[in-house]
C-alpha cells in the first residue's frame, strides 16, 4: 500500500540544517498494524506527517498504491489526504463547540457530501460500534480522555480511509485507558483489515503490533 524510496527531510533554520529523516526505504502492506518506535525527536511524527501528506519531504518518494503522491497537484493531494488517510493524534483536536456526533461527521461535510442524514447515520453507527452509544450529543468537554480519543478514532474512520496514521494516540491517557484504546485499534485491524501505522513510546503496546519499525538518528534500524 505505502512505499517510501530514499525519503529525506531536512529542516533549515538560521543556525544551520537539521536532517531529521535520512534515506528512509519502507514498505507498509495493506492490512498491517505497524508500530513506529524511537526516542523523542527521532523523526516519528515527521515520518507520519509525510506519509499522510501533511508535510512534504525534502527528497525521495512516497508511493501510495504505486502513485507518487507528491507529484500530484496541491488540490489532488488535499483530496487524496481527505479521502484516503485517517489521522489520530495524541491530543484529539476535536472541535469543542460541536457534539461527538458532529465532530465525527466533519470529514464528510468537508468532503462536500450533501446528504446530512446519511452522514449522521454513519457517524452514529461508528460511535455506537466504538462503545459511545450514550455519548452522541455530548461535547468534548463533557467526555473523558478515553472517550474523546474514541471519537477521534471514529472521525478518522469516517470516510473509509486506506490507512490510519496514529501519532502517540495513548500518550495523553492513563495506562488502563491507553490499553483499552489500543485494544480497540487491534480489534479494528483484525476484524476490518484497517491498516494502522502507530507511533508510540509504549513498548508493551508496540510489542502487540504485527511489525515494529525502529527509528534511530533519522534512519530505520
């Protein structure tokens, strides 16, 4: 599904250059659940952002199903990202003024899908599937941290993406809640074949993934 060839990322600032990613060659297959591990600042988030087209590489290629996504127009990249990639972050980034149901519907609204009742039905179904049947009309401030992350997972899944990129999704949760969230991601992977790439510091959680990719000094080891 995803392949990188010679991927590089350099940040330039007045004091000089910082080479964060160095010639990354990586293949992620459809249906895999992959953990991305490494010390803070090693480039895990940068790699996820580039895989999801939130950021551009300095060099190399990112191929999704054989298509070099960064050769597409900006409009096509935006459409690709909205429709084919789901994101879950350490901080859920839910919109505080909207309910859980409305937050999950948001990708469909942004994609220009007109049938609001259809969007509402899909959002309701996802939230119920993720154990939030009684929290549909609660705003983020009325939900626990674990519930907020479940809403974020439902939002990430709303448009049936090819891959979900999760950046420290349990990092802001207590141990038990983090394990429950990871159980949920594992179940979605096993039952629905959803591809996950998960950056995490938690060795217990990464050990439950089908494959672990370790980054050291900007390189895969």
